[in-house]
């Protein structure tokens, strides 16, 4: 899949389109640090690696551990849905070859990845359940997603 879309430039363009949406979205912008660059670079490397590109993300950051990396942040259904909409809109903007868009979108919606991790966007725990941190970081001073 990585080669079918043109390699790393495709993922850089996809994440660039996504970052422009994050900048404008009041539901997403507070989740990210002021400088979006490092986090967006990590996202582009992750997506490229997931779709068969070189293992540069893992070489730089280790195993993705998506659930662990996102646990400290207040990500509820609103933020999850906003993230998904922004990513799917970005995917439509970069216009991959026919059939590729659906293949890219599928893991965002559900299932398990190749490494057994939950999908890129997993459902948050039910409100009040162990691990439910929605609002906890904002109330404690506003942790943001760091690269």
C-alpha cells in the first residue's frame, strides 16, 4: 500500500491536510501542543509504517502503544469523532487512487491492527470506568498531546 500511494510524500501530504483541520477545529486544537510539527511528523511516520513503509516510526519512538500513549489525554467521543472526520476529510483532499481511500479508512473505524493494538481510533472507556480520563487533564491544568 505504501508504494501504491507514492511513498512517504503521500503520508506527509495527508498529515499536512489533517494538521490544517486540527488548527481550525476547537475540539481538536486543545489536544495538541502549540507546535504541531513534531507530533504531525510522528503521525506521518506512523501511518507510513503501518501501510508498509520503512520502520522509521518504530526506530525513533519504539512500539506504537497507541492506547498507552493516548491514555493521559481527555479524548472522549466528541474528540474521537472530530479526529476521524478531520482525517477522512484530509484523505479525501489528497485523493489517493481509487480503492486506496477505503483501505486507509477501514482501520480507523475498528478492528485490530497487525500488531494486535486497537484501531487507530479506539472507543474510550465508559464514563466513570477505570481508565476514563476525559476531562481529568483539562481540570488539572490542561495536558496536551505531545510528540
